[in-house]
């Protein structure tokens, strides 16, 4: 059966023991950005204040995530996770107390920032464990592992926001926020307890080795640019689809369009990880970004919500290979002593792009309608294609570290 690849990975000693709790915790990680908006709005009645708290959370998470990852690389996940999780739980408790006691907005924004700064980087840590587990003799299975990570992440961002919205709609916004923290902490603590699969910190080394560990290198810059652009793509697409269905008098069509797109992406990601591709990852990256660009250009031609849904499903199916190729290329070009940091920085770049896109696409939509927003989306996809083309040589694995292919179907 084709799923034997995924089963064989999870049967690897220690794999399921860290992957499953990381997946559980990731559901909690996917919830705070939305749960804080519901929490603040439910007590203040103002979306402006809720938006400010959400912005504080997002900025702090983008800046704090790489610092937590840096500590994990330096001291080890099992030493860093418990105090980080405790700090996150305390920050959530402080913010909930501030909101429920009707504290003024100037206090709520720093509270949201404290929560964001302590979000546990379970996805980056899980990916780093896969890299360590499969490094010797099984490197060709690493793309399958990252495909599994991508599917887990997609499921988390489907289930988490749905759970938050359901609790908030029932009048339990506080429960949603506390549930998010509880899932993150529970998953993180179980992950921290799995000492056998935790990568050992790499310390010391000659000056040239320290230079190799620097993240200020060509391949990382290209990957940061790609993640920034895909963040812009996601952020602009969400706003533009919403604007389009409102323009056509069918605001209820947004939810099914996003749901079907997410499901097509899940299926595409699952299938992508089951096959070995003959092309190298940089070439696959160029092909996937080119396909995404062509798909986004079709967004400029759609004239109905049904047509939009079909195109969004098509573009959604091209995203999962990119979300697998990014960590594959990162693992093959970044020193293992800073791998968790690299994964975290890529996530921060994507978050920054998404935040910027909300403002830029909003301006474009106000000026040109929904197609103005789609133009921002298409520009982001085109930028990814150009970066992939420019980075073809840079993203090839260094001598002695051959670039990984994608896994065989057993």
C-alpha cells in the first residue's frame, strides 16, 4: 500500500513518540492568534482593541520564535522546552486575568505580546528531530517525513481555528484561549520527555565551522525570501477571496471555498510525499512556483464564485510541495547546529509576509476591487518563481552533502 512509507516512518523507534505529541501541541499553537481576538472582543466589544492585541501577539511570535529555537539548538530541546512552556502558560494566565478584569487596552497589547513571545516552536523541533533520526542511512526518507509534518500542520490549522470559533460562538472565549495553551503545553511536555530522539546540541568548533553555521548565507537568504513571499500569497489570497465573494453578493461562499481548498491541499501534500521524484529539489521548487504563478494569473480572469473556487482549489494543490521542499532544502544547506533556528526564522518570514499582505491587499482592493488583491497574490507567486530561478545554483547542497530526493513508494 502507498501509505507504507508513512507507516514505516512512524514505526521507526522513537518517531511516533515525538511526532504525535508535537502534532497535538501544534493544534494549540494554531489557536492563539484567533482565540485572542475572540477573547478581547468578547469582553470589550471592540475589534480595534482585539486587532491590536492580535498584532502584538503576531509581532512578538515572529521575533521570539527564532530566539527560543536558538536556545533549543544550543542547550537541547529537553532543557529548553519545560521553562519555555511554563512561561507561555503564565503569559496566557496573565492576559486572561487582564481581559476578564477589564484592564485598559495599553495593558492588553503587552499581554498579547508576552503570549506570542513564548509560543512553543513544536513544529521546528519536530522537524529537527526527523532530520537527526534519519540523517544516517535514511536521508532519502526525509522528504516523506517533512510531508507528514506538512500534513500535520495543515490539519492543526484546520482543527484549531474551528475549535476556537465554535467555543467563542457558544460564549466560551476564555475556554478557547485556555484550551489553546493547554494543548500546546501538554504536547510540549510530552515531547520534552522524549529524550532519546532529541538532537544533541553542537558546540564549539573551528572558526570556519562557525562560519558554516551562520544563517547569513545565500541559500538561507533565498529561502527566507521565498517564505516571505508565500506569506504574502496566503495573506493576500484570504483577503481577496473574501472581497470577491462580497462583491458578488455571496459572502457565505467564502467558507466552503477555503474548506475545499484546504482539503485539496491536504490530499496533494499526502500524495506528494508518497513518491520519489527524479528531479532535484531546486528544480522541483522552480516547477512548483511556476505552476503556482500560472494558477494565480487565472485568478485575474474568474467571473463567479464557482470559477473562483475551482482556481483556488488548483492553486491550493500546488502549495504542499513547496511546504515540503522548503524544509528539505533548509536541512540540506544549513548546519545542523542551527537547524531549529533556521526552521523558526523561515516561519517568522512567512508570518511577516502574511501580516504585510493584509495591509497591502486591503489598499489594493479598496482601489481596484478584488482583482487588485489578486494582483498582489500573483505578484507574490511571480516573485517566488524568480527567486527559485535565481537560487537554482545556491540551493544545491554543498559538496559532501548531496541534496535529498523525495522518497520511494514501497
